[in-house]
């Protein structure tokens, strides 16, 4: 795992680091996921977080390891379903269910009063 948000998500999507062909689409999906993440859990910097230059890092997003872990999974699953959805319904359903679980965990952390940076 790299600390760079864009490179980390590209690697999880199996897109080469040096292939810029999909960067704009991936960044748009990442930023949509960060906006949704802020709305459901208030994880990250006050007012939200965006990838603008491609150099933004998970550590800039949050100093909390737990927060970064949940956010990383949420962002990846959201981007995967938006950018490169699976072709089989079985895998699609599995990813959607995993995203629901991560979303529940994010909401539970917020409801339990665990405020993450």
C-alpha cells in the first residue's frame, strides 16, 4: 500500500501507476467517494477532502489509522463499482454487500461518538 491516494486506488484497480489515461475518471470517482464519506461519517478534514493534484496522501486525509483504513476500503469499493464494475452478478453483489458493511461500520463509529480526523 502506498500513502498516495491516487496511486493506491489505481493499484487496487490494477491500473499501472504510470498510465494517466484514466486518472481524470478515477480522481472524479475518488472525490465523489470522499464527499459521500464526509456526508455519512464526517471522517477526514473539516469540510471534506479532495484529490486535486494527484499527490494527496492518506496521511493528509487523516492521522487516525482506523479512520484511514475504513476510508481506504470505502473509497476503493465506491470507485471500483463506479469505474470498473464486475461483469458477474455474484461478484457485483459481493462488492455491494461489502460496501454496505463498511458504510455501517462508518456510521457505527460516528454514532458511538468516535470522532476521527
